C-alpha cells in the first residue's frame, strides 16, 4: 500500500476539512498540520499532498509560510506530489488561491513531480465536494 501523507496549513479550518475529506476518499493517509510536521515523515512518503489556504492579498497561510522553505530537493526531489488549497475567487479574483500556485512553484523548483492537476477550492467547502472527491480519486 502507498504511504500517503497530507500536510495542510489552515487558519479557520477549511483546508483542514478538505484534507480530511481527501483522506476519507483515499482510505489510508496520514493527515498532519504543517505547524506540527516532522519532515522525516514527509521524506518517507510515496505520495505527499500539500494543502494551503491563501490570506492577506495572495499570501500563503501563516503556518505554511513558515514551512515553505523546507520544500527543497532533499524533501521532495523525485517524489510524487499533489497540491490543493482554499480561497475565494469572488473577493480575490486576481490572487485566487495564489498560495496553491506558490506551493506548486516550490515543489517544481525542488524537483518534485506534480502528478495531478491541483485542486483550488473556491468559497464554501460544501459547494466543492464533487471537485474534492474527483481530486482524491485522480490520485488513486
Ligand atoms: C482577510 C482575508 C484575506 C483573504 N485573502 C485571500 C486571497 O488573497 N486569495 C484567496 O483566494 N482567498 C483569500 N481569502 C479567503 C480564504 O482563503 C478562505 O476563506 C479559505 O477558505 C480559508 O481557509 P482556511 O480556513 O483553511 O485558512 C481571504 C480571507 C480573508 C478573511
């Protein structure tokens, strides 16, 4: 069985909830708050999912902002990776889910392999359940 690790940063719980929904769909996976993550666990994974919301004006979620420097070749080089996150396109059309883009850039620069299209959850999580399910299934 694949060792899957989901590392999320979430301020008001939306990205945390999405992480849990993805895990439910995948079955086996470890879900870890980025504020508490042990990189040895990330290194040991066959597949890593990074999730972050976007705050300020196109900024990474605070805990993920503290972590992004850790995304280097030693951590994710050659590894299968997928990225997801929450944002609000109605209020922030020009920087909608910019945090997701930033994490994808970091993964690519570090030599990680983005194996599926990213998931950008727009607004209420409950309005995105089909897209979340499709994203999780694309990883199977
Ligand atoms: C003050 C504030 C700033 C925000 N800035 C952005 C932004 O720049 N881009 C975006 O897509 N969403 C933005 N959002 C929306 C949040 O990303 C969205 O509410 C998200 O679901 C929060 O996820 P979390 O609970 O996992 O942190 C902002 C929301 C607030 C309240």
